C-alpha cells in the first residue's frame, strides 16, 4: 500500500483511483491524496462537489452545514434519499465519502458558516475552499478569511431558477452577470470592504472594470421565476438589475425558493470540484 495513504486506506486504492495518474500524469494520485478541501454548504451544489472530490481520491474533506435532508431535496441533492430523510446532511454525505474512499479523512462541522466561526473552520495550513452556500453574510466572511489566510477559494453563485447547464461560466466576481446572489456579494465587498469598483462616475466613458480577485462560478442566464414571483416582480423593481429576483422574493435566493433541477446543481458542483482538483494538481506541479 502506498505510504502516502492513511493506514486505514482500502487495499484497492490503485484500482479505484489509478486512472488519475493515467489522466493527469504520475504523481496525480499522491497530490490529491495530500489535498485538503473545505466544502461549505452541502446542498444541491456542495453535495455533488463532495461526491466528485471523494471519487477523485482527495485525502481530506471538511463538510460544513447545519441542515438536514428533506423530501424537497430529493430532486437535486445526491445524498437525499428516502433512507436519509431527517439525517444531518454532513453525516449522510460523510457516509457516502467513506464508502467511496475509505482513506479519506472526513471532518464534519455541524454549523452554518459566519463571521463568528469562519476563522476556526479555515484554520491550519491553507487548502482549497469551495463556497457552495446561498447566504450573502457567509460568502462575505469566507472571501475575507480566505484572502487573509491564503486559502484558494471559489464562490459558487445561484443554481436555482436556471435551466441551461451550458450557460455555466467561470471567472472573476467583477464579470458576473445574471446572478443576484453574487451581485449582492460584489456590492457589499465594494461598499464595505474596499474592493475595487467598476466603471467611472459622472457620465465619463466607462473604463475597464478592475478584477476583484474572487474566483466564481455562475450561470449566465436570466433567472426563471415561479409564476407567483412574476406577479410580484410586475409590481416591484428587481434588487440587482435584469435577471435577478424581486427584492422581497420568498425564501431568499436559494434553490428552495426558486425552482431547481439536478442537471443544473450537479453541473455547478462538478465544475467546482474540478477547480479544486486542478488547484491541487497545480500545487504539485502537474
């Protein structure tokens, strides 16, 4: 058994994960076995990210969420099954990880991320952070902590109300469109935390929008609103421009409020996991 795997690792690790070396080059499996990834938000996007990371042989995963599996999750979340209803999402997902990769060290944080606990969650040697949450304060806290502590971080936008998986885009927060969640994060970072603003004031020609240094995934597609929301939108102005939800949208900006589909949440989750894998490989020079 290779010495870089934990002592309880499955003896079939080569058969399970040997394809990584054949694809990415010799040493890929070792690099990923030494990688630590924190996934915050184990829902429609985060659960698929964890699934893919486990199947990529990542050696250490920290799962952060306080929610429990509900019937309404079954249409889009990989750990949501009839047999897991009512269980903590982190526990249901941890069981899947251990069944896929017994050598993976899984840490479960039974809490939501916020300013009061983000330092503890992102402690120790810097690793990779996947922010799959749907709350603006949580995203702000993680972006600020990751920048201060040297973590490689990816912020995922909203997957609810989207229908085209091929509309997925990756890039800097300054370039995000059609995403009310990331739009509000961008606004707060600029107004409260000194991040560079875009455009020019006073009617002057618009200059190139400066990058903010926050890597994101988002669907570049106008949001599809439920019929009840469309009626509300006709009587109000969206909070963040075209394609965003009404300011008083029920249940906020989450998939629970919008309609949702597994092809969308899984696409974003898989892309986030791929980004984390590539960070680990790049760190190892692969």
